[in-house]
C-alpha cells in the first residue's frame, strides 16, 4: 500500500473549457466535454463519474490530462447531467456497460481508451473491461472494488434520497453536501453547485439526475453482484490503479487486498484526508497520482 500526501502544486485559477461532444448511447444521447491533447497524442482518456454526479466533477483532471498529451472526454452517464434519461428507467450495469461500449466504438481509435471511473463509473469500467476485454488500455478505479462496505453504500443512498422536494436555494444544496462530506472545505460561494442541480418551474433546485435512478434499487439489474464483479476483476490484464480515499467508508483494507489479488500487478494508492469523493476532495493530488501511474506503467 502507498499513500499520496505530498504538498499539492498551486491550483490553476481557471480550467480551460472543453468542447461539448455528443455520443449515441444504448438508450439515448450521452453528453460529454472533450479537451484535445496539447502535444503529441498519447491516446484518449474517458472519465466516468459516480452515481448522482456529473461530468463536471472531472474537469480539472481532464484538462490536466490534455496538457500531458491525452485527449480527454468527461462523460455524463445516462440519466445524469445533460445526457438523456433512460426511457425504461434502466440504470443497471448492463445498460451502463452498453453505453461505454458504444462510446468506445464511436471513438474509432487505433487503441482502446484509458478508463478513469469513480464509484459507479469505476464499476462500469471494471465489469466492462473484465467481461469484454476490449474497452480499455488501462484502468483507474476511484474508490471502488468488488467488495464494497454496506454501511458506506447505505450512507450514499440516504444522501441521494434526501430532499426529494428539492432545495429552496443553492446554500441549502451546499449544506446538504457539507453534511454528507464534512471534512471537505466548503467553497466561499455555492455557485459552483449549479452544475449539479436543475432549477425547475416551481423555483426549487433538484439534483441533476433521473429520480428513477434510485427507484429500482432492489431490482437485480440495478447493482453489480459481488460474484459478477470479482469474476470480471479476475479477467482483467491491463494496467490497473486503485485510488482510495484514506477516509473512505466504501473501500476497506480487505477490499483493497482482494482487488490486488484478483488483478495481479495492480497498484493501489491512498490519498490522505479524502473520502469516497477522492477527486473532489483533493483534485491536485489525485491528478498527480494518475499522471505518475501513466508514466510508471508507460501507458
């Protein structure tokens, strides 16, 4: 086990905007932002967010990867952000993997992309690559392993189910986020949260995902079984990095050890003072960790 806790570099004041791109997914349009590589093109990186998040959570990492010669695409999953909602309410693993496969095929690149996936996006990447074998040249799994901790999962679901009637203000949204993630420093202004919520005609703010994403929690296709995830992990042979938040309540030491055993040669880094939302809690250290992995593995 290693730990990333060096002083991060000074953050940039602004993130250069990406170019909006749209893909045909298995259940509708998938919206993303793309940053073209700044120099010699090393390949494409697809960044897949966690459940209830949007592509905006990846902007700093995506822009930094582009500066290091990766064309980077941060993608909204079906039912999230600006992507289409699944007409049949299917937000299960098979549908998410089908979307990922459709995007990879649309890239029409000589090599598969680097997949960076947090939580739901990481599980989609793990299962997709493990079962298909042709979706990734390397994997970065962000705070997700086959053996997830049920108490942590329950806390996420409770957060996502909270405030079904929306919020009266962005300050209320910020307070909800702070209550879930108390160790993250609250920004001076809640304006950045506009990307994560929608303002409806009733004047209230609602999370930027399809409510049906939670309504089918008990349906077998909704979640990836432990057996399916472990079988997929055991089939992975591409370079793999697991980045865990040191304060994560989703990934335990046992879960880390099991993943490293399932994927021989996989690497693991803990990012200090972060929880399940690693990239958001300390984006500079997270991004440097990914860049170091790509350099060491010569991906």
